[in-house]
DNA sequence: CTTGTTACTGTACGATCGTTCACTTACATA
DNA sequence: TATGTAAGTGAACGATCGTACAGTAACAAG
């Protein structure tokens, strides 16, 4: 039977190395980090971490850290499930919000919301919307649209009459373009930050 | 007068290198990337990019890319201002959502919201809340709390009677702990992703 | 033209890189 | 205890790393 290797400890060591240095360690640095005297000793653990997706190999042959290590937030279950007890030092993966939210980095922009036209969709003034340019909006997608000269945030829709824009606020009504309508982009995510 | 150097082009080249390789280039790779025949030629542009904050130098002497290059979203103005014309190829910095939202990575967790008790605060079922453990909640902070055995998302408050938890839903009422109340963490941000 | 400054080239250097090989140590099983 | 497998050590290899130095090319000012 193969001996048990403490991988979660090594993952934590890789996390702190990345936080301190901002880069992936070399084999020699990993040997020192893990407490080995020879850098060859890390080939075993590295192979396992590659299989588990914690490490990558680039076009040069150096190891690269994946978001499972470099990510800044640990993904847990639902609110109902509550928090894990601080005692259990389990193997928790981290994720990267950028990678989770952004599909096409070159076409994705962040805009600040002003106005309350989408308040009932949970989009408040001051929120950030992550907008992707260039796509074709589907029914009920939230879009950034320029309607008769002014930029707004609305639900996109189409019916027999043509294209329309719906607010998510009972105080406003459905709008249809009189002259021009241009879609700036489709809202892919909403981000709200509390505190200053 | 010093000759003009095209820095924004080099920044774009560094962005595409990072996207392709997932790492920072060496001096030799930068020489090839920028079209120089000698790697010494890049020392000049690199020095300027270091000053402008696009590059860093690590404890080894290799260059590191900052979020101004590796970030995945470009921060623009407000929705009202609309989109910049695609024609203008200006120097736009990118930001990193993780770095923007997360202050203490080791204490930050992501939970999925279930239930509609905070619906009027713009937090819907299925949203992700970014929760920071270990802080002391202030008046009207949104917290993950275990009230009499069950984990919920509520506004935190204190008055002469003691601690209470307020929902953001007219269908529910203020609650006060009968036996125990433990705060799991403070909600620092809300993230909603549209589409699958 | 000449001169001075800057941008760039080409070569060389020690250090470190990842990898390979031979060898020793540790330990479960028989 | 003896045996076999895996883990870890230590030395060596060519390749690439960042840096330094001398020299050339480009160009503005005189």
C-alpha cells in the first residue's frame, strides 16, 4: 500500500508562497517549501497535484498554479448549510471570481448603475454590471441600450410589433424605439460591494 | 527629445502572451514578442512599464504582470455615459474582481443564497454572497447568522433590548435570539450571474 | 559634414532552471 | 528476520535565466 502523503498541507504551502511571491515556485523552491532536501523528491507530490488539477504545466516546463490554489475565495454550500466548523481543516478549493464570471475578457466591461429602473430585478443604483459587448440578446436578457439617444438598463424583448425594452420598476412603462435603438451589450452579472 | 515609444501596443502584446501562456514572459520572450533582435532592447520599455505599474519585479528578478495587464474586465463609467466607441483604441486598464472585492482572502467564503428573506435588499435566491468571517458586525450590516439553530441571512442590529435580526422582506418580521445567536460572517458583496 | 545622445545589437558570464541517473533510506508484507 | 516497493538523496547534464559590457545604428543639433 502506498504511504499517505499530506497533500492539503502542501496546497496550503503553495497558497502562502503564491501570496508572498505572486508567482509559482520552482522545483528547488518547492523542495525547500515542503521540507525536502532534494528537489527530486517533489516530483511525486507534483504529479498528484497535476492530476488533481491544482497545478498546470506551461509551454516552458515550469509548474503553474491553477485557480484552485490562486483563487481568493473558498466556495462553500448554501446559506442554510451554514459555515464549516473552524476545526475541520479540510481540503477546500478556491475559485477565481473573474474566471467564474467573465467568458470573453476582451469584450467585457464593468459599468456603474445609476437610476432605479431595474430595482425589482435586484439591480440597485451603485451596483456594478458586468457587460459583454457584441452578443445577440435573447428574450428577457438585461441589456445596456441606447434608446432614442439615452443609455439605459432594461429587459430586452421582441414581439409581433417589434423590439421593446421593459424596466423592472412599476413606476416606469414599456418602451419601444421611435428612431434608433442600439444595444451596447448584454448584462452577464451584477456585483454589489458593501462598505466603502 | 526622446523618441516616442509605443507602450500601449506592448501592453496589448503582454496581455495576449499572458492569455496564451498564463505566465509572465522572460526577457528573451519579450524581445521576440516586441520584435527586437536583442533581449537587452526590452530593458528600456520594461523600465517604463515598471514605473507605470504595469509590471512588477519579484524576489527572483523576473518581471511579473500586474492586474493592470492580467485583469479580465475593463472598468468604465456609468450606464448613462454609455459605451466608448469601438474606434478609440485608448489605453484602458483592466481590474481584477477578486482583488476589488476580497480584503482578507483567508477568511472569505462564497455562499449560495436560498430563500427570499433579503429580497428587498436586492439579494435573490441563487445569488452568491461573499462572506467575511471573524469581523464585528456594525448596525445594519448584512450577516450570516445562526439563530436558534438555523442559518439565515439578515440585517444585524442592536438596541436597548439587545441584538436583533431584520429581514428585508415585508412578509417576515424582526427576530431576537431566544437561546443562542452566532454570527457566521459579514456579507461584503453580492454576486449574481445570469445564464447557465 | 561632425558631434552627442539614445536605441538597439551581439557576446559573454555566473546562476538557476528542469530533468536524468545511480544510490540510499524507509517501511509494509511475507 | 528477509524481501520488495516506494520515497527520498545527491550529483551531473544541457538549456535558459537575468545581467553586464562593448560596439553599432539611428537621428537630432550644431
